């Protein structure tokens, strides 16, 4: 589904990622882990097209998307929930959700009920402005907005960061539900080891902009954590 090969990417003249290669198979949940500042968000932005890769290639469903702009990647079926949510504070919840449909114009008759059902609290907040929601509710809105376009690949950049435990549990349940359906693959950037073990099939760990460890979730043990993740 997604194949990233030998990507080099960064900001201006500053190179953050060096020779990074990852794979995400259909229906899989793949997690990107690493300490702060190692390049995890840079990777998701590069996959989405918000940052241009300097070398390497990105393919999605056997199509080279390396040079495509973000909106074309979205229309191919890639959804994105960025770090910090980036909802539109002055728009209502409903308007934010409707913007998610721009990525898939084959979706008609409004926001798909399936994306709202995953976060029931939003249906009672349709007319509230996004900026009036709590941090956790904004995260749910950003997630539901990405799901509105019915993506086949979903990029989630630290969806549990700064969120109260009850909503973390809700997000965990949603990811498990998506995984069980087997129709949408997920690339997840996450810091919580317990969260990763509960949802992921495969993991990659980044250090100083390079992949230093990878494997199935069964191999993600205490030795790996101590070597690469403990500060």
C-alpha cells in the first residue's frame, strides 16, 4: 500500500531524515516511535506532501506520489490527522467535518454517518465552533474529519498527546475498530508504549533521523525500549 524508500527530507538546508525506508501493508497498523525531535513528524509531513523529499521515493498503491501535492495525495485516499489537530477554530464542528469531504468528492449526501458514530459526542456539537471545544474534543473532531473522506491510509501524528485518559481510550477503541474492519491501514506516530502494544502490528524506531529498529509488535520488548526509547 505505502512504500517509502530511502527518503531524505528536512526544512530548508537542514536535513532531518536520512535514508528512511518504511512499508505499510493494507489493513495494517504501523507505529513510528522515537524520542522527541528525531524526525517522526517530519516523516508524516513528507509522506503527506507538506514537505518535499530531497531524495528517495514514495509510492501508494503502486503509484509514485513523490512529486504530488498534498491535495492530490488526499484524493488518492490518504487521510491525515496532524500533530496539534489543526482544526478551524472559527468554523463549526459541522463545517470542519464538511471540509474533510473535499478530499473525496465521490462521497455525497454529507458527512458519512460511520465517521460520526465513532465519536458520538460530536453529533451534539454540530453548531459549536471548533475553538470552543476542549483539547480532547478537538482531537476527536480532527480524527472524524479525516475519516469523513473514507481514506484507505490514515496518518495519525501523536493523536493521544495531551489528551485526558477517557478520550485516549476512545481513540484506542476507534483504531482497534478500524483495524478489525481491515479496510484502512494506519501509520501512527505515538509515544505511549502501552498504547502502541495495544493497537500496532509493526513498529519502526527513529533516532537522529534514521531507522534504527523495526519488527513485529511481538518483538517490541523491554530490551528495545531500554535501548532506543528510555531517556
